[in-house]
C-alpha cells in the first residue's frame, strides 16, 4: 500500500463527470484543471475523473500513433502541480517503457505528486469494444491509504466481469471505498442496470462504491454520465445527472462519522432518456467536428419532423435549415405540414420543387427504359434528386446534412442509397419506428403544445414516391416489424421463435431475408447514434457476401 496523509471522519469528494473530446489534449487538459480548481474551492480532498480522461474515449487506432500517446503523457505530467492538496484519479494511456505494451490506466496523484498507477484488469472485447486490439491486461490490484480510509481503484469492465479481482474476498476485505472510473456508453435501460450492479457490488465488498462515468457524444456512441455513489449498505447515496456535465460534491463517512443526505434525481421515463441521448449525441457530433449548422429534408412525415425537433434542441433554431422538395406525388397535407413544422420550430425553410428535375431525368432515360414498366427505379430517382440538392447546400454553405431514416427502415432496406440515405449523420438510425412516434409524443407533451403537428403523428407513414403509397404496402405493421427486429437482431432469435409473434411464416421469412440481404446498404449509411443494445454496424457486424439462410 502507498501511505498517504490521513484525515479522519468525512471525506469530501468531487465527482468530475466531464465531457472530453478524443485527441483534443488541450481541451481535455483544461477540463481537468478547471475541475481541480473547483474542487479546491469546495474544500474537497478527492477528485475522480472518467476512464481515459486525457486522450478521450474511445481513441481506437490513434493508439497506434506514438505521437498520440506522447501528447497524452505530456498532459498527464502537466497536471502534477495542480493536484497539490488533493488526491486525484485521472484516466490515461500508459506505455510500459520496457515492453512498449499499452495499458488503459488510472493515474493517482496526491499532493502534487504522481503517487501510483493502476492498470485495467479486464478488457472488454464485445459489442462496441475492441480493447484487446490495443491494450494489455493489468495484473495487480491497487489499494492505498488516504484520509483515514483504504481506497481501491478499478476501471469500467473490472466491475462488470465477475472474474475480476474486485470480487475476491481477500481484496474486498482490504478496502473502505472502491473507485471505478468508467466510459460506459448509453443504451436503453443501461442506468438501471448500472445501479443494480453497484448495489450488488457493495454486497460483495461491504464498502463504499464510487462509480464515475464519462459524459458526451463520440461518433455513434453517447456516454450518458449518471455517475453513482453507493454506501456500504447498498443504498444509493448520490447520482449525477445523465446527459450533461456535472461537478458533484459528495461526502463519504468512515469510522462512524455522519454525512449529509442527498436529494435523488428524478427518474426519467424511457422516451425522455432516449430523446436526451439523441440530443447530446447530435450536438456533440456537430460541434466536435467543426460544423455550425445542419440541414434537413422536410417531407411532412414523422421521421424528418422528429429529426428537425432534435436538431433545434441540440443546436438552436437559428442553426437548423429545413428544405421541402415537393414532387408530383407530394400531397397537399404533407406539404402544408412541412411548412407548419418549420414555423413551429422557428427554423428557416427553403423550397425546391423537383417536378421538372424528375421529368428531365425521365427524358434522359426514356430511350433506355422504353417498353419497361415504372417501378422502384423511378421512385428512387426522386429520393436521389432530393439527396443531391441537400448535398449541394452542404457543399456550398458547409451545412451538415442530417438523414432521417429510422432503424426499422435501415433493417429492411426501406431506404434509398444516395437518396434519403445521403448525408453526414443519421440521427435516428438506431431508433425503431414505433419509438419515433413515442418520442414525438413525448416532445409535444414536454413542450406543452403540438410542436410537431398532430396531423404528422396521426397520418399513416408514406414515402410519397408513387400515387397513394403507404409504408404498409411494402412492410408489415411497424408494431410487428419492430418486435421482429428486436428479436432477430438484438436477441438472435430463430425463425421458429419469430413465429411466436403471431404472423405467418412467409412474412417472417421475407422480413428476415430483407434484414440479411440489406447489409450492403447499411455499410454505406452515415454514422448515427446508438441507443439499443445491438446497433447495426458498431454492435452487429455481418458480412455483405453471405449465402447463409435462416431456416425453420
């Protein structure tokens, strides 16, 4: 054990739930220093930061660049002087000087010195995680004394893997508080799972558990924060808010000392949680990648309406441009609704009629398509004309094009390559269609008015690429489809089990085939925010060339 200066009784801790950016070392350094200054003003003794605080998470193949790791070290050493009078736990990338192996590590500073380093013991290598590609496993636990208590350090997966040393009795008996620094990405229901885990963990360690999670958007991932403090009896003592930065001061009581009570956070309903995850992920993707404004094609349908509302909440109405592009098949109702939506959201709305452009494309192709019946080719031409116009605005003005496809469409290929899939960020690509409706309803309820016109929510979904077209002409009811996608994609259910959903065998097989054969489209889709446990691309990775067929 490393012996540090003890202080009996209460220990004041700053839970520094910060939003870092991968590779922006100066920005991340300032985040840490500002939090250390704040902690001193609040008379804190301990400050805890998230996993990989200094480089940002996940840095992926940037870890193969020596200069990246070197800059990470430069920032690490610059923090030393700022930790005088404090114990600080900061995540960083460690390189062993002899073996050159990399470790996902935690630096423990005490009173202006780098006192100890802990190396992550369990490396996740599933779903969105590829840590064994980059890091070696740490083998030794770290326990040290400070302020009259014994502190153990762990990193993220160390508390999720029951084979980790934190669950060993010979370890747990030696600690008064287990600190876990984490970068745990959001998916539906994740916070409840974390709280349940922390409560069970205290049953094993009989100690305080302080869980400090990263917050912020990074490409497809959203880190939702929600840092936790659980007392030795398993009672939730403090919870940081989800989806925003927070410097929370808490007290840990040792040796019979009494601490103040904490006010619990209001529990979010699922729709609010998902909406805030999407808003944070979108806002961070735009700002961290240097964009200022976003542009969206407004169809008068529910998907584009929800994306527009999310964009306004993430970026401000002044930074969102809507574009309505009526075709010969656009109804007066959807046209009016796209205008009404823009007015209610307070965004600028451009209008480009595509009738003449569509006609010119048909003229060019007339001789080649002679004697052939119109089909999805002509339908897709309209979507591709719209995609071209949106990308022209992006090119000219530097706007980020937000696509509007949802998970149900992405799963079945009910979307057009280089058409409605053309853009820079697919905000709702992991949101099932039924949840799109729920989110729109929640947003209106939250606003206290029909921010998204009721007619948009109530109207039967349609791509409006041919006369009287409805989504359900090509797809089963979304309620059934989303259940099937959840079972087949999220849970790898067999066709036999899918038949229990109550739909005929031929329809089940057709949907499974659509999901399997449209991988080539999904590979070409823009990145988008993960909100389900098994999102396409990051979690579910399937080959494009694939002759395997699910059979009953």
